[in-house]
């Protein structure tokens, strides 16, 4: 399992994962962009509050995505039930 060391939000972190390096880089880039957008629009926020807002935003995005996926799966199921065999 590859080991990665990243600097994220000014903090150096090391971890192991099976994820490809391009996925790790995409995740890092997304987090940095969302964090920078958040602090640019929020003024003087502590790092802890900014990271908490970032977590809430990502959690909301995840929940919205899960809801969309569930609705799509339901529609696909309905279509498959109507399809003659």
C-alpha cells in the first residue's frame, strides 16, 4: 500500500491508502479550493471554524449526492419493472 505525505491547510499529514495518486491529488485540490473559497468569503475565521464549515459543506454535498443516487436507483427499478421480459 503506497504511503503519501501531503501538506494540506498548512499541516503535513502522512497516510497509507490503496487510492491512486491522481485521486489523492484531486481530493487535495478540491479541499484546498473549497477551503480557500470559504475563507476568502468569510473574512477573519479561525482555522478550526473554517475547517468545521468545510466539513459541514462536504457532508451536505455527500448527503445530497446519496439522495440523488437513491432517487435514480428507484427510477431505474421502476423502469425495469415496466420492461417486458
